[in-house]
């Protein structure tokens, strides 16, 4: 990958760049919990953004996205404004957030490419933000640690892009560890690594090919609904600020007075937080059979209580449950499209792929992309 990127970079800029790998992420369980200060269980994977970066000799940033053959030049001595090129806003947003903190790196030349499937829920946007801020930190000795970089990436999403997302994606992309999942407490930001030991169980993603732009979807509506639950309970417990601050018995005490839709939203968050604990414990004792059952329950909750699934995701999960060797299956990511994540016994992997592809082709006339992923380290120099 870097042979082409570096060749392109040197042809355009006549410089020797630094190279950065920023992986995509999966999330085993804990969905829509991070922006409620809950728990998540992500990991970084062997599909990544790849960067070549070097200092610019003036105040002009020059970006080139190889995969779509698009470029952009921006003078960072002037106020940063959004671009009509959506990919560029994840890079420009990093500069915008750094300027707010009075951290002002110089301009850079940057060429990048990716093998993360776009729109599949593997956080290509977080990889783009995190890899870029990591590169700036390397080039200009900004002194940022991984947590600071993750928070910058989250603010790009919240303030510059307009998506009320939590910290999980950027945190995972920067803190990933090969062959491990990370149990992250999004309130305290404490975390623990849990090893993935099972060589005979593959992590398999099935891509609906249903595109989802979360900023234009109901993602922000779900965020607001959770805030509405908090506002309702503040009349009884004025000290709470997020759903995480609300004890389960306090929630149950007044839930019948709550709007049924809001009650379902909150119920999913409470139960998925508990499922994160359960799956982490099963990883620790290497019991993926029980973990798979919790994945199944999580999908039911996401589909019925949180209502962020879609017909195609529900179809794939239902089919996976009928396939030999599948321990568990659920939708992954923000929802409304993207991938399912499946735990599949490796001896049944070929049969699983054939079964799922045939079923999806017959139902939707779409060739189902299937990805087997390995767990890798987070953002790093190549």
C-alpha cells in the first residue's frame, strides 16, 4: 500500500514523508452506549487508512485522496471553513479543533488511501481523524497523548461534522492492541484489555451495502431521546447528567410514567451496558458460546427497543442464526445499514459464506461482501 502512496507523494511534493497506519474498528458489543457515558467493547482491525505526510513550506495544506482522485488546498492562516468535499472536513476539523486549543501546527502535505469499506460501520472517519492528528503530533511535536487525540477527534465529529457521537471510535482507533478487545468506561475513561484467544472462532462481518450517513439519519434523534430521558428523571434526581448517572432501580421506579418510546431507548442502554460486562467476562474465561448468545440479545434490543436496525440487517442476523457454526450475530455500529458482526466457528466458515451470499443474493439481488478480520494494534508509524 505504501509503495503507491509514497510514489504519489514524492511525485507531487518532492519530499520524503512519514507513514502512518490508522486502523478501522469493530465493536463486539455496547452500541449507542458511549454517548450515554456507558461501556463499550471495541477493537482495531486489519483494514486501515494509510498516510504519507510532511511539513509544507508555506501556510497551504495540500491534501490528496488517492482512492477517489480528489485534492484540496487550504490556507490554514485563515479561519477554517467546511469544504464541500465531505472527506476533507475530517482533516480540516482537526485543524479547527487544534486552533481552539491554541495549538497551531504548520501546514502539511498529505496523501492518503484506505482499504476500510466506506459506510460499513468500521469507523473510516475516526481512522481519518485519528491518523491525521497523530501525524501532526509526530511532525510538529505537539505533545498530545492518545487520550487527548481521541477527544480532539470526537470534537471534530460533534462540532465540525455535526454528529453527536461518543468517544468510542477515536479511542479505539488510537488505543487498539493486537488480539485484544478493549472494555472502555466512557464516563471515567478507564479501560482494560481482554484477550481474544480462540483461533477456531473467526470474527466475520457481513456488509448489507446499505449506505448510512449518520449525520443525516436518526442517530442524532436517538441521542436527543436519551437526553429527554435524562430531563424526565431530573425532576426526581436533579443531580443526574447522563443515563449513566441513573441507577437501574431509580429507572424502574418511575419508568411507567415515561413515554414508551423513551422507556425502550433507555432500557436498551441499561441492558447493553450489562451485556458489555458479560461478554468481557466470557472473553476472560474463553467462553465465546455464551458471549455469542449475548450478541443475539443485543441485536434484538437494537432492532426492537432502540430501533436502529433495518430490514437488511435483521435479515442477515436471522439467516446467520440458522447457519452452522454461528455462535452469535448482531448489527454493528450506528445502524440503519452497515455490517453485522458474527462469531463463526472456523471449520464452518466456507459454508457460512456460501449460505449467507446465496440468501442475500436471492432476497436483495446484491452480492454480499464478507470480511474476515484480525485484531491489530491502533494508530502507529509504519
